[in-house]
C-alpha cells in the first residue's frame, strides 16, 4: 500500500517535470489561451426546454425513425447528493421521484414551446434487496423491430444487505447493475427483461450494445471507493468491460483511460471513448479474443464529455473548455466528426457550435443530432434543462 502510494506521488512529480505534459496541462486542463467564440458566430438558433422533468438529463438517445428523443433525467439536486462517480453517497438525497426516462416527441410541439412528452414507467426489476427504483446514468438502445426498442440501462443502485437494510455507500460504494427493458413505441410503460451484474462493473457510467446480449460498459473510475479513486483525475483509471454473449463472461481492459465520458459504438463497430481529463478520443477495436485494442486517437484540443452518432453515421461530440468534472466552470463546444478514410483511419473534425458566455449551454454531457431536420439536442447531468438548436437557413 505504502509503496503504491509513493509510486503514485512519484508519477505525479514526474508528470509535472515533462514540458509536453505541462503544455498539455495548460492548454487542455486549464484551458489557457482558449478564448472561445460566442454562440452568435454559429448558424444556430437555440432555446432551452425548461421543465422539472427535463433537469439533469445526463444521457439521451434519439430515435430518428419514430421521431422520439429519450432522456434519462434525475434532477440536479438528486445528482449532487447521489453520484457514485463523484463519490457523493447520500442515497436519501435522491429526487423523491427518482430518475426516469422521458419520451419527448420532437415533431409534436406544444403551445408552451415544449414538446409533447411523458415519463416512461417501469415494471419492477429483478427481485433483490432495495427500493426497486432506477438510478440512471448512461444508457443505450437496441432497435428490436419497427415498434419495439430495448433499453440497456446503467442503474447505480444504493447498496443493501440481504435483509434489505441500506448499507453505507461511502464505505462499500454503489451496487451498479445493467437493467434491460423492452419498450413499445408510444407506450407509458416499459417491461423488465433482464439484469446484468458482475464485479467487473465497479463504476459503470455508459453502455454500448454490441449485438445479441453482448455489450461494452465503461468504468469511469478505478474503483468504487478509496484513495486510488481520488487520484484518478491525475493517474487515469477508467476501463472498458466487454460482456460476451456466447461465453457469458466479462473481460476488462487495463485501467488506463483518464475518466471516460459518454462513449459510443461507431457505425464501424469501433468504440469511441472520450476523456474528461485529456483531449483524446481513444478508438478501440474488439479483437477475436474478446479484448479491446486501441487503434487510433483523435486529438480534440479540449476534454470531451460525450459522443453520439446520428443516422448518417456521423459522430457528434460535446466538449468542455477545460477540465471540469461537473461542468459548472467551463463553456461547452459541439463538434462533428466524420470518417474520411477507412484504411488509414482518418477523421475530419469541425466545430459547429460554441457558447463562450454559456448563454444556453453549460456542463453538457450529451449531444444528439437529428439528420432529418439538422436540429441538435443538448443535455447534461447537471444542466437544468435540455437545449434545442435549430440550423438557421
Ligand atoms: C442527504 O440529503 C438530504 C436531502 O437533501 C439532506 O437533508 C441531508 O442532510 C443529506 N445528508 C448528508 C449526510 O449530507
Ligand atoms: C446488488 O444487486 C444484486 C442484483 O440484484 C443483488 O443480488 C445484490 O444483493 C446487491 N448487493 C448489494 C450490496 O446491494
């Protein structure tokens, strides 16, 4: 333990001695010299959707076919009290209505400027100790058929003992599981299907479905609790876990990714992992053996909180002007990333929006692009609304 601690300190000291690291530190971490542009410089007209149900929507998924945006929201206050990634373990501080999925019908505007929307209730998940509520972080969606989708949800449950007594999460951490639910288009209720659990899933923040019952989960920290977790922002510690359907096994990469944000599976089946600490999007490819190999890196010039794809296969990214784990003291930028060459893996990155004065967006963790209307939707775990931006034509 002690020698580990010393090597950690040595690593920190060494890191500070290297000029390239220093440059990275100043430019990327503290956002030095990043002036940013006002939102008026971009061809978008934005507005905020203000509604109690649309607070703290850390992840969203857009069904471009059926014209529904699904948002996983927990309220800001609730996310501040119960947030396993940030080691906030006050389970009784969660929002009384807990977190929930909301269906937003993006082609059905209402007179008040919002859209037609409703919460999606759930049938109770697998028996097991606990309150049976969902504590949603990231999620992914599998399209089952024309009228059915399947939600793959990260559920950051508080820990309970077998008698149903709440345990001290600051000591044992959260009991995060994967909950799978089937949902029929436009219904008010989703139906429980399965739970995934493993000790490899120690701090999941996002999931990507990979076909069948295979999926990838990112752990954004090195451990549930403890001193090493506190050093994650300096030393890295995030990892990818692959669940293989055939062998029903979980395989983890080394804990080297510096605090991953919302990763995504690209149309090329590669996994794109952004970082809240450095400016790299690490691109991983699944090998036959079930391990991930890093095949490429895109340098973005700023930390990236979330990635998504649209129906054209274009990757959308939302970044922060500096390292800012909650997102309250930086401004947000939105990028479009297009693959221009497959063989040599080459990408073209364009900044499409920036909000230097944080007039509309601050602390975003997810952006979704509607290829049909060219509209973008922006949400965040600590954002008090969802932002909608329309392209001015
Ligand atoms: C937990 O949250 C509740 C509700 O916000 C609050 O009353 C309580 O003081 C919090 N407890 C701790 C230990 O912070
Ligand atoms: C975590 O959840 C699993 C799945 O329901 C359950 O079997 C287990 O008892 C839970 N453990 C804790 C510590 O809450």
